[in-house]
């Protein structure tokens, strides 16, 4: 009987390294009383799980593990829900295999 291994996304993300630019996040969520549907969607579709609902029902971000994939830009930048810039040179995600 052949054993199969199921790979989890967390195991794959663990391979990446991040150089955090402390105090200068490259993504910011616009202040809001209630999140837009697209901002709520980010809590589910961000591959690095950077977005989450806080205790008062607003979407917050911790950009330290951001993969810089652009999902949030495509979904929310045009509406103004987020402000996104490239990280400063030398900071951000460091892909181990690419």
C-alpha cells in the first residue's frame, strides 16, 4: 500500500523568507466603518492570509508575510480600498525557489 502525502499551503509558504521594512508597510487598508464586498473577499482569497476581520468588524492587514502576488491590487486598488506600493529595495518577499 502506497502512502500519499498531502501538502499544505502553509508548508509551501514556510519556504519563503521575508525582509520586513519595519514601520513602512507597502500596503495599507483605507479606513472604513464597514468593509466593501471586495475587501471582505480578501480575507478569503489572499494566498498568504494577510487580511483578516478584526474585533470591530473591519478588515486589517499584516503585510509582513505578503507574497506580492497582486491579488489585492486587482481586487481593491481601483476602488481605493487599499493603497499598494512596491516594497523599498531589498525588502519584501524572498522566494527560495524562484
